[in-house]
C-alpha cells in the first residue's frame, strides 16, 4: 500500500487505515429515477464514499468526511488487490488535491470510471495522503468490494432511466446566435427538442419563457427588432416540434440586460443569446403582458431622460455651486476693502481661472452666441467702487441738529 509513498514518508511514520470490515461491508443503491443514481459505502470513523451518475453526465466519485478538512493536501488514489489475489499488483490511478470542507475529494472521469471498474473487479480503491496535523503519519481510506455486486443490479436498473441531457441545465437553457442572425443552430434545436422530452417527465411545468437579447453594436431600435426576430424564431420552432402555444411567453430585451461585457468579442458572443426557462407558473395574460410592456417603456424613457444632456448630474451641480460661492466670496472681499487699496485689491483679486469656465455653454468662448470677445484679449473689468457719494444731493443749509 505504501509503495507510492516511500519518497515522501518520514522516519518513524505510521499508517492509519479507515476501512469497513469484510463482514460489515455494504453498498447501498439510492437515487431518483430519471435524475440521479448513487452507490454508497459507509466508512467507519471517517465518512462515506459515493459513486454518482447524473442525467447528462458521466459517473463521478465523491469522498465525504465527517470532520471538515481545513488544510490543503496532495492525495494519491491507487487500486489494491485483496490479500488472496497474489497475481494482481498495486497500481496508481491518479493524484489529486484535497478541497477544504466535508467533500474534500471529487474524482471525475475517466478516473472515476476506472475506480468503479476496479471495485466491480474485486479490487479496493485507496485514498492516501499525509496526516493533516504534522504530516508524520499516512492516512489510508479504503473502499471494500465486498457485496458490491448485490447493489450493482439495482443501480443498473436506475441507470436505464437516466436521460442523455442535464435536467437542471434544460430548465435554464441558453441558445446563442451569430452576428445579426436569427437562425437557430443544430445544437440549439437538439436542446429545444430535449425540452419537449422534459415536459413529458414533469407535468408541473406550465410556462416556457424565452428572453431574447442582442449585443450593443448597431442602433438600439435595430437591436430591439433583432431580438424580436430571435424570440420569434425560437417560438416558431417550439410550436413546430409540438409545444403548446399557450405555454410559450416571448420577451425581447434588445441590447439591454447584457450578461457579459460588450467591449470584447467573447462578451458580445455571449450576449447574442436567448434564455429559455421552464417555469411552474402560468404565463401572463395579454392584458398583463401589455401592462408589463408599458411599464418597461416608461422606465426606459425615464432612464433616457435622466441621462440626457439637459439634466446635469448632482455632482456637476455641487461643483458649479461651489465655484459660484468662491466667486461671491472674492467679490465680497473686494467690496469691503478700504478706498485707498481698492485699485490694488481689484487687480489682485481676479476671478479664479476655473470659474471663467462656469457657463451654460462649453468651455470654448466661441460657443457663447452673446460673446463678442476674443479668447486671447486682455480685457479687464473696471474696478468696483467701495462706496457711493451722495453729497451732491444733500442741502447743507437745512441740516437738523439734535440736542445732546
């Protein structure tokens, strides 16, 4: 058992084995027909090993631990013969990395199928790894082939009912289109035909919802019509293969609601799609569909209005208000200065350069239709006086004197 671990086994290391006794070894066949079949063996003081065959997928092996694995570890999976089979030898199947949690080992194909065949042939798959405490000991988790064939017959009967497509994926299907095309590919047609097979299995499905999309290239109105052509193509094909018309609900999104970025070709290819969902709720009525469309139109108009050039962002308004306050403060300082320093202060307290660009037009002075000034001129505003003299309006001979 330790032939593959001699190079990384420290001195005085021990081997801790987790296996089920021959008299107690049992394999249990469970699962749900048409969906998933399982073969499980309990491993005392460790957890369980489980072969899982799911519709639309190949068999996988999962090792579950009662105590969650908290550290990373490198593991070796090898096959060992029983003690009475002297002609068979130990051989390595593959090496993997433990994942943290209660399901540290997930073996996919072709290695899971190899492990399954070894158990069926009377061999024992063994999972070997270093002790996660200090690495001195070697942990060996072994599956026993005893009584495997008793549960195998029931497991094979369950496998006969499995479908050749993933039942979870078919309920949330994605169909992809070429640029500026609404042609359904052969692979998409196969997936749509599988929807009809699934509907025969699950009578609770009441709605086939199709959400069609386009990428962001081209004009918005064109993309709206393109997504409508794509949803219509999917709906017509579903009707042609036998789907009920009252179950189909088509929705067009255009370039809105992208699933990936439109800045890359890969992202745009993912956005040229139609999402097909199988739902247990009935589709909306014609009145409800009209109400939904009207609400979406009002939302789009509101968003367009908020993004228009006539409505500035709140941040721009705050910045404009701040600049106006700076200009007002500068003018107030100029008005409160003494008369002797009026000229010098007026010359030194100019309007800040950034405030000159605060206008209802662009920063280019030529954009102001009322401006007759050249942008390079040296024009200056005359200084503002700090008081107004009213002496020429007062009759000094008719002054009223108040008693002290």
